């Protein structure tokens, strides 16, 4: 019985982190694709993936950023899973949002807040 009591809060915290992640992705602040920076980022990333694409575009000839570990991971996951770049980027965004929310929760518990209050702090952080 005590084992069940120890795992319930972790399961509740995990479910809460997943719920908050999905809420922040689909509602607020939400997500966008091919808006703002991704209009520039995607052609560059596609060109890194296949140098025959966008060969004559200025944005790919003179990229505004250098190839980063994030780009390497994105392209590696694309090759490993066979998913398109949008799906890989979406998965990464969901994972990073969840890790950020979990990190705030852990910081709040490290400061001595109860699990319930730490979840409130994480939710406040995630939802702005």
C-alpha cells in the first residue's frame, strides 16, 4: 500500500506535465509553423538536409545562423525516424516544453513547496 502512495504523486505530476504541455501547445501560447522565424529556418534546414533544394535562394546561400547541435539532432531524428521535418520539430517542441515545465516543478519543490503548490508554479510559468 505504501508503494502505491509513493507512485501516485509521480503519476499525477507526470500527467499534469503532459496535460500542461498539450495545453500550452494547442491553446496558449500555442504554436505556429511557417510563420515568423520558421519561414527562414525551414528552407535553410531543408537545404542542409538536401543541398539540391533551394540552391539559388539567398537565404540558403547566406544563412543567418550557423549549423547547431539542435539542427544536427533535428536532421538525425529525421533520418532515424523517417518523419518529415515538421513532425520532428513538433515532437522536439513538445519534449522541450514538457522538460521546461518539469524543470520549473522540480525547482519549486527544491525550494520547499508542496507538490500541489509546485504544480501551480509550473502551470503559472507554462501558461504565462
